C-alpha cells in the first residue's frame, strides 16, 4: 500500500475562502503532482515538483499555488475558492529517477458553495 | 501542454468479450504507463513500457508500445466484471495523463 496521504478527504467551503489541501508522502519521492479530476473524467495536471524548492505549473494552474519546502510535503492552496473549483483533487508522487510508477493519494473531494 | 488522447472514451462490452483502448501522443514519449481507476477510487499503476515495439502481458491484459513511441494500446481478453473502471495511459516528463477510456462490463 502506498504511503501518500491527503487531507481532508471531503471539504465543503464557501465562495471566496482561502483553502489549503494537504498532501504528504513518506516514500522519499522527489517528484510530486497535483491533478484535478471531475467524476469519470480525465485528470488535469495542475502543478508538479521535481524536488525541494522546485515547482512547475501544469495546464490548470492559474488559480492555485503550491510549495515544496520539504520533500514529503506538497500542499495546494486556492486563494479564493469559487464554485468552478468544485472537483476532486488528487496528489501523486514518484521516485524521480527517470520516469517511474506514480502512487496516488485517496483524493480530496472539494465542494464550493 | 502535451496532448495524450485515448479512444474510445467509453466502451460497453458483454462479459467475456474482448476490449481494447488506444493511446496516442502528439510527441514521442520516453516511456508510457498504464493506470486503472475503479469508480470512486484513485488511479493505480498497472505497467510501464519503455522500448519501441515493446509488448508486455499481465494475465488477460496485453500492453503494446508503438514503434515510433507515440502510441500504445491495452487489450483485455475475455473481460470480467472486475475489469470495470477507467483506464488511463500516462507519459512525458510532466506526467500528462490521457483522456481515459471508461469500461463497463455487462454480466
């Protein structure tokens, strides 16, 4: 079983609020990723990181930020939540030496009302 | 960003029938990976292909990587209800996922 954890699992929040979704892994993986996924739909890459102090934007990053201060921690922040942010957010990590298997967290299901 | 398309988007099959999903990238990939996501779950790694023309098998699942390393396929022989889910390919340095194929198996 993969050691990658996301909190909270479910979150209902009001429009305009600032929120941070947490993601931690204990596998020592260098690469970490955030994806947004609507039910039954494709995964959209939001942000990714190659290691500490490295962050890159994916295709869907304009309304969120990430940080990578520690190897094991890769939080995602929405500065001002909107109903269009309602979705599932999946965090993943991989070893980073070449392209290797990615392990996913259980996801955070976000509802903005 | 990188384009990784999959066809078909949806597939309904009778239990026991075969199923194939195809993955096509707009650029050459160093490798390609396949994942399965059960309804309500998260993607789980199935396999990685690295070499041009590579073919790998896992029981009833056969994975192929194209000669040009721009396309791949997943074939399931004699589907079972446990095969239900969405199958994604993924590749590229930024780890872009394909659009996915949702498989429904009718008992």
